[in-house]
């Protein structure tokens, strides 16, 4: 009976870890993750330190708050922007126009302007000029696939822990019932 009760309690704890612990971890992971966006006002320039190679996007943050000021602009950029991404050697990286991605979180919305491929860690200068009205842009990796991988791993972990917890709890209940029948 003692092992049955221990199995039942262990199963309940494992189930609770799966149903409460993993979702709490995922929520905390996203809430406490540092923002990787480097926002800046354009026309203007920002220097960014790239730690991981990959594809980095220049974003039009058409609805956002920047330095305590709310910005709300058209999703469509007016003509006249001159964009340069300068590498550590002073050479320009090829900027590929790509307006196919958009993102909205809460009251902030942005869409992609284009991207550069960065092959090694480096310090880059993002320069946006032209005779254009002020706007907020940002420069960051597109993280949808990393977010989806985290959510998929969490769902898999929830399923495994919940099923294992239920199986252990049922095993414990069966052991308790058998022990009571044997004792009677």
C-alpha cells in the first residue's frame, strides 16, 4: 500500500509539473527575455553588435512607443529612404528588399523593409537617410521559428509529463486497491 500511495503522489506531482510548471516556464521565458530589437529614429543611424550569424531584418515600426513617445504612421513607407548597412571593415552589406513579414504584439506593429545576411559576429552600422519624415525603425533577427520551436518543445514536454503522471497515478491507485483487497 505504501508503494501505491507513493506512486499516486509521484504521479500527481509529475502531472502538475507538466500542466503548471512548463507553461509557467514558457511564460516567464518570453516575459523575461531581453528585447533583441534595436529601435532608432530615422533619418538616423544606430550601431548594433551581432553575436550570432543569420538573417537580420530592418523593420518599419509603424505603431510603437519609442523613448516614451507614441508613434503611429502608415504601414507603407514613402519614397526617398536611403538605407545602408555598413560592416566592421567599412564596406556595405548587400541589403535585400523584403516586405513580406509583419508582426503585431499588443499595440505595437511593424513590417519588414528588407534584410542582410550576417556571416559572423560583427559590429554593424545601420544608416537610414533621405529627405523623409521621422519614423521609428528597428533592426533585429526574425525570431518566429525560434518561438515556434520553444512552444513545440513545451507542448511535447507537457504531453510527456502529463501522460507519465497519469500512468504513475493509475498504477498507484491499482496498487492501493490490490493492497486493500489482499488485506481484507
